[in-house]
C-alpha cells in the first residue's frame, strides 16, 4: 500500500510548536506519523500567509517552525478566481489559503488535511461529502493512523452507568477540568457527589470518557427552550490521551438513545468556543447554539420528540435524518434495503454485539426499555462488491447477519441510514473514502484488491438502532421480507412491507 500523505494547517503547527504543553492528540499525531514514515506537509500558501504578519520577530519565528516539515508547492497559474469558483467566496487572505489547501486534496497532492479550523471543515463539506471526510481534526487523524498501521481490538465496547461518588476525585480525567475551572473540586463534591448524580463512563485503562447527567424542568434550567423534561449533560469529557477512539461519538449516541427512549423534550450542554471538534460534532447532529453566557460559555440545545418525523422540502432526506438522529422519515417515498453481512464483518462493524446480553443499564433506575448495547460509533462505513444499488441518501438499511456460529444468526440485527455510496478503484481511493470513520486496518483494505476492473463499494451510513431482539428468518418470511432462501446479496424491501417490519423494532418514536 502506498504511504499516506497528510497536509497540516498552520493552526496545528502553531499548537505543536508554541510555548505550551502539547496536548496528547497532537503529540500522538506527529509520533505516529514519524513511526510509520508517513509524509506530513505544510503548504507553500501557508508560508505566504505567515509572511504577511507585520510583526517581523513573530513572523521569523513562525517561519522557522515550518522548516521542520516538508513543503507542498503551489500549483502554477492557479488563480483566486479558480479557487472561488470551486470553493465559494474568498473575501479574506486566510480564506484563499483554506481554498488552496482543499484544492491540494482534490488534485490528489495529499490524502488528508488536518486542521482544527471549523470554518475549513464546513467549506470542505459544502464542496462535497467525500472531501469533507478527508478533512480531519487532529484526534481523527490519530485514530486513522492507529487503525491503518496499528490494528488492535476496539478499546471500548460498553458504557457503564455509575454514581458520581464512586469516581475518585483524583482520577486523571479531572486534571484538565481543574486547569480550566479552579472551583472544580468544590463543584464536583457539592453538585455531583452530594446530589448523587448519575454518570456514564467509558473504562479503558482508567476512565477514558465521562458524562454527568442531570434532569431539569422548564422552570429550573439554563436552556432557552423550556420543556417539561430536560436532559442536561453537565460534563462531557474525553481524557486527552484517549481522543481519537471516537469515545465522544459513543457518549453522544448514548445520550441520544437515552433521551429518545425516556421521553425527554430537550437535551443540552455547555461548552466554549475553543472546543472546536466537540462543537462540530454537536452541530453535525442537530444541536444549535442558542445563547452565550457572560463568561463566554456557549449553550447548545437539541430538541427530542417521540412523534413521527416529517420530511423537509428544502432539505435532502439524509440531512433531515442526521439533524434529528436517531429519528427518520417513513412515508411513501421511503426506500429500504436488506444488506447481507458475513459474521466476520458483522463482528468488525458491531463488536459489542459479540458480547452476551448485558444487564440493562437503566433498569436499576427504574427507567427500563433503554438500549442494552450502546455500540461504539454512530457514523460507520461498510465495504462490499454487491452489484445492487441502494437508492438515494436517507434510505433505510437493514443489516442481515448470515449463518453464524454466535447469535444472532440468519437475522436482521441492525438498522442504518444511508449517507452515500462510492466506488473505490484502488487501495488509495479506498483509504481516502473510508478515512475518519474506518474500522479497517491496512491489511483489511489491501485484501480487497480494489481496481478499475473490480471496484469496491463504500457504503457510508449512520447506525440508527440495534434490532433487539433480532428478527429471525422465520419472522422475515412471515412479513414477506425474504423468500424461501436466505438472501445472498443486497435486496430491496417492498415499500408496502416497511411499516410492518418497523413495528418489530422498538425505536422509541413513531414512524
């Protein structure tokens, strides 16, 4: 497999080289890149941007830092007008630099761009979904390097619910919180321990991720939208050295599924402007910035409903689904497909389903009905060579696990929402298309032997729900979903059968 190439934005370089302690994700990126001889470049346009700094001493220092990296030359005779035509208005010099970096990706000069700039991520997504996936936050780049070059068993499978008092105040997950909030110890003792607040934790060599949750009402909340039942995520924290394992996405999915299944009207959290990757994740899944407190703390809110979701005439169906996740539209235009999946690939995509049934995490609270297996990510990618098409973005995908040694066997086990489908005609294209959400190692990707003559279908989707209990073959035949023989390739589920099938899936909302 040819070596990956990464282009890094100046905000990453500055963070790596300024006179401050380097966050673990940043140092992990440079360490992994060096270890596996991965090429890391800065763009010549970034040097031009720094040369415009009127502070001569600062400019010289910044330029000297760039000398540690290889330089990617500019494309000759590429004009601002060319860039604006491709990537939208470029009113400022830094916008021109941003567009130049994206252009380098589109022509194949680099595989991925690493940046903490949310505006640059947004611009990439507006250009195309595929380009957006190749623009990574530092933690995502670390995860991709680890997955590609250091394949290991997924470090996380379950979220555990505990009481705040059971977490030692000396746990290292609190270290950075204390740095940002001098009164943290007092807040934790008075508000969390004494009030016995419930927490979700992810264990991986200590606590790798933490959410402290609090029930509120419309008369006692900082949220701008008033509802009878509100879920506040008081603390949403991933230990710095554990960023890059999608733990934040796992915790967010837990919050969504919990709120959806327990009739909350709103879920919200507070954060600060500098937490760019968290804000990007929140906004991707429909949180809105509603107000900012005097100290700069931002409030992000997300409506929750158990009513049937209606389509939006000015929005494509996939965007409607992701902004209202885990709900989705079911109407006369809904398309649904069954996707057979072998046990080995099922275990890669859904490692948590390999475990024996666990005690419902919510049973002890008297809530019941919550998901027993929260899973490990929302955004997933599935590879296959099935000849069938899957319709438009937003279509429903029912994953059928074939005959297996461990249960479920010959049954529908998971429900997804189609984002898009791409064809990869080389291993490099396969890497680019799966980057940022892949669970496949370098060996996995090479084994597909993608080529012009034998392209690999890359199916990007959101995991909307596990089907629990899984719908076995006998029931599927009764519902008219499959015929006499088990399915061997992707098949379309008749529109008239979708509602009957969904009645067998406990989603927590009407369809």
